[in-house]
C-alpha cells in the first residue's frame, strides 16, 4: 500500500475543499458542480449564476414584470434551479408560469408576494420547499402541480385567498403547517400516496367544509385544529391513528367515518366537536381511545 507523506495529504485535502466549497456547489442527480460565474444578467433581465456544466440558477431579476414566465434556458443554458427568496416580497407580480422542465426551487422563492394571483407549474416541479408562497395573501390558484411529491413546512401558510388547489395524486410528504391559515380552502383530499404528514397542516383553515384522508400514515396532532366550518370527514382504511387534538374545535363537524386501519384515537382528537352525531367506527373493538373524545359517543 502506498503511503503519502503528511504534506501531500494536507495539500490534497485543501484542494478538495477549495474545489467544492459550500457556497459554490450544488447537487443535481448526485453530481456536484461548482459555480464558475456569478451575478450575470441576461438580455431579458434575469440575474443568474453559471455552473461548470453549463447550467444556470436564477437568483433574481433586475426588474420583475407583472407576468413572469420562467425560461427553460437562459443564454442557451438550461435553468436547473431558483435560489432562496429570488422573487420574494414583490408587490407587482401577479402571474408565474414554469417551463415543462425540472427546476429545483429554493425556500421562500415567492414568499410575501402579496399581488400574486396564479401559479402554473406546467407539470414539472416535484417539490415545493418551505415558505415558498407563505404570506401570498391574494394567491387564488395553483395549477398543474401533478408532479409534486413534497409540500414542505409552511409552503402555503397564510395564503388566505387560496381556493383552487388539489393535493397532487403523487404527493408523498406534507410538512408542518403547510396550509396553515388558508382560509378559503373548501375541501381537501389526501391521497394514498402520502406516507408522511407533519403536525398542524390545515390548522385554522376556517372555510374547510370536507376532508378525506386516505394516507398510509397517521393523522398527526393538530392537523385540522380549529377548522370551524368542517362538517364531514372520511378517514380511509390505511390511516393508522388520529393524533392529539387533530380535529379539536371543529364545532360544526357532524359526520365522521373512520376506516378499518385505525388502532388509536389520541387525547382530545375530537374535543369540542359539539355537533358530531353521525359517527361510523370499524367493527373491531380494540381501538385505543384517549380522553376528551366524548363527542364520539364512546369511551376508550
């Protein structure tokens, strides 16, 4: 076995560190590419960085238009990423359209853009990171999101006008408070593809009337807390448990159908559900039911 002198080892280590510093490398398909040029401005006003493999990441725009169409390429090079907060806190932008190519989004890319009305993902975006649209209070519609497999924490938090959005059929993960305070959402259907749901996803969605949950996981704590317009809930056979205070304060909820996969209903999951009269439970009798669930008409 060849033994390297200490000096050679040190020089090799330093070369590796310099060639791929945290500030200048990004990962695409398991391969790292260094940024070789920064803060370039294209003819149409996009500000971008160039990677060594001749792809680019958008970092902003000199003057943001009211209608923003993210290009597939800039200066002949594929756009692969949009960095954190690239278009955040804008008061002019009202429409965004993505190309039909895969683009990685950073966090809070459009956060606080209060004029934004519609986003068209064009069926190619796979992840909506944390706080992407948080505080976009006039956002009404999110279209063509069928390729999305992850909606991260607070991605749509306080999007109080959001009414036209369907949970994608391929979705796998829902982050904490992803739709917190979306006070115009009227119904949600969580598909079987979802294997991870964090707490408080729909907390305070005060216009929500119906919810269907078919995920292969538990309904977490506070998931529908204070959804005080919720009237009907269907819980599919693959849901395993209902977390603490999951439906607490849903005061007009009158119909709940619980599937055969449920093994536990945690404390206060249905507390203060004062109108709950139509309850369908699976026939098995080994469900653990915590305290504070008197609204169900049964005790654990």
